[in-house]
C-alpha cells in the first residue's frame, strides 16, 4: 500500500460558545476508505480524550477552552499530528494545557506507538533517555525532581528528520518552563531504527 502524495486534510471544529472551540483535522480523499476511516476515528477519539481530561471532575465552571492541531509531518507515507487543548477554570490560578500526538504509518495502515519505530528488542528507552539527559545538560534545563528515563509509551511526534520526544507540563520541569521538547535527529539513532517504519523512511528519503 502506498499513498505517495501528502494526505489531504481539512479542519473541523466543535464549539459550544465563543470561548469554547476545539479545532481538529479530518483526512479525506484516500483511495483506501478503511484506512481513512481508521485515521479519522483515531483523531476524533484523541480530540475527545483531551477534552475529557481537561473537564475531569473539576467542580468549577469552565470559562475558556481552545483546542487546535498542527501537522508535524505529512510526507513519505508518514502522517504525524499534534493536538493541544487549553482550558481555564473559574478561580484557577492559571489555565492548563495538554498536548498529545498521533503518528500513522500509511504504508502499513497503522497507528504507531514509540516502540514501533525501532528494531524489536533494541533498548530504545535507554538510548533516547541518554540523548535527552545530554540535551538537558547542554540547554541548562531546570528540573523539578531530576530526570531518569522516558516511559516505554512516551509522547512523541515526527517532524521531518527528527523524532521529537516531549513531556507534559509539570512532568519534569516547572510550569513556567512550558513543554519540555527534545528533538532527536534520526541519524543519531539510525542503528536502532526499524528501516521499514516511519523513521526508516525519513533516513532513506534525504
């Protein structure tokens, strides 16, 4: 299965007022209707999960919610999207934002977890954690309680020739720092990348 061309995407939204709007993408025009439905269902599910995570069991009134998305990669049969949702509750000290992402291998018709990008059995967790440790030191990033290792299912997206690992607010840094984002060149991890997967395609198509 080969898509070859960038996937066509349009923007949809759900809104319950001028201060409550969430924008999300929808793919269209794929020859593989089953894959198109799968991608769009995954997008809707992720969008709703972010909304639910924000609302939670908070007893206070939601004064503002805004959600949007970014296309991080749409080439070489790899579609990587990030979703951001900001919410401000009445009487809160500040608003809260969460980011999540989805990466699809269009050749295989799958939604990729982080482990799916690497050769089975490779210690990608230690390798990526070591590179992140190095960036933390080089960039003099202030940590809350130190950093030991990423999670096996750590949040990520693919942006051109980079695997971008990121953490949520408060995960490893103070709120004022924003989202800790660590771009890792595919060439620094080339030896453990699954050549038939999304990162492998980034290496080959240079």
